[in-house]
């Protein structure tokens, strides 16, 4: 029964163009060109663990000391005084939306009466407890520094290896001769490293700084991994390399702007963010839909026979475009507020409400009655 299901899943009519079999594109010494091997999709998983180790080492021995030399503090917010009742309420409210600052008014009143505290004291404790779970500015700086450096490396490597590839200059070459297009070792490494990075982001996302676009990023990482995997299996790696190169370009400036913000280089942050916004709109809402999506949706059917897996591949590309639109709206909101305020406020692209929380903490002192019990 399992064999029947696998045979149905890997049906050549679903995955390959008409008149093409798995045997035709199976790697081997007797083939005229080198084909992609689906078994190599396992390589990025252990390679992702290697990237996580490299990231940890760089953050500890390079980014953190560099951040401290820039004056970035590694201090955490003041801990909320021990109060089992409020702690239990806080844990039980873990399903509350991440951006919500307080409990409901009714819940605050109930806790205040139960503990013989004022509503203001419960609200202050809640703010402290929320801030307690947030990482320090240095931790966020290290995270963005790592991503910025990786995107610089990956974009530079991708641009270098694709410079002499015909499909970089003529996108129709992504389809002409398909699926019998030879795979070179430099493209192989580009795919493996890129897939490993997105696997590492998926694995570390639950421990990294949690932001408002947490689930959008999670879907983005899974969609990217699925795109890389499907394009690899179906030998559509040429269009895959163009998508990777286009996406890495703007990310460099996004992470650099975030790191500059955490380092308190406001003017540098504003300048980089302006470049990022322009580059993002040009690449994600310009080149991507009107060049990449247009090519995969209009030109590809003219140059090669369609098959089911290709439609799924193209649907994932369109899903990324939807995510681009959501992020563009967030980016434009930040840009609008920056123009009004004269500088970038809070986090970029996905606010984690750090600014609002920290401002509340600095304006209020913590009372000493958190441990008091309701008198009987």
C-alpha cells in the first residue's frame, strides 16, 4: 500500500513534462549533462546545524564585542517581583496576541481585588513581566548583524557565479532546453547554502527575537524551502537562482538598518532605510512580479509544455508575492511615521513593541506591594 501511494505521489505525469521520465533526468555517468539529485535535498539540514554553530560563534566572539564597543548595552529589563497569582495569570494568557500590552479590564479588576492591589499596580507588574521576556538590545543587534553578513555573502556569491550564466541576462534560457539543462557545482553550492540558511531560520525562529510578523516569516521560510525543494526535484533550478538573487539584495539593507538602529546610529539608520525602501519596492513589487512572475506565468507556457508540478511551483512564487505586499504595507507605515517623526521609530518591518514597553517602564516605579495578600 505504501509503495502504491509513493508511486502515485511521484507520478511522472505530475512532476515532469510530457514524454519525460524519471530515468531521463536521473544523474549518472552515462548522461550528457549533470542533473539535480533529489537525495541532495537532505544535505541542507545538517548544513543548517553547521550555520547555527557558526552563527553562535560569531555572535559570541565577534558581533557581541563589536556591539559593546559601539556602546550597546546587554542589560535586561528589571524583573517583576515574585507573585505566584499574577505569574499564573500571565502564563495562562500566553495565547493573547503578542502586541497586546495589558489584560482585559475585567481581568485586571479581578486580580486587583484578589491580591488587594490597585489596578495600576497590576498593570505595572504586567508590563515588567512582559519586558522581562524580551531580549536585550545587544542580542537583537547580533541577530541582525549575522543575517546582514550572510545576505552580503550569499548575494555576492550568487551574483558572482551567475554572472557568466546565460539565464541571468536572458530569462527565456530558464526554459529553453528544459529539463535537460546541466547543473554546475557552483550552482549546486548556491542552492545548498541558501536552503540550509532558510532551514536554520526556521529552526531558530522560535528562539530568536519574536516580532509582529512572526507567522508571515514562518510561512515565508516554509514557502522558500518548498520552492527550493520543488525546483530542485523538477530541475527548475535556473529560475530558482534568479528568485534567490533578487530576494537577497534588499535583505542586506533591511538587516543593516536594524543593526544601525540598535547601535543608536539614527542618521545612518534613516539613510539605509531609505535605500532599502526604494530597493524593496523596485525588486519585490517591480522586478519580481513584472519580470519573474510574468516570465513563469506567460513566457514559460510558450516555451515548454506545462505539467502539474509546475503550476504548484508557480503558485508558491505567487504566494511570496502576496507576502511581499503585506510587508510593503508594514514598511510604508514605518516610512510614513519616520517622515512625521523625523527618524525611524521602533523596529523596522515588524515592530515588537519594544519602544512602547520600555517607555512605560522608564516612566513608572515599581511599588513594593506586589507580594501582599488579600486580607481575610
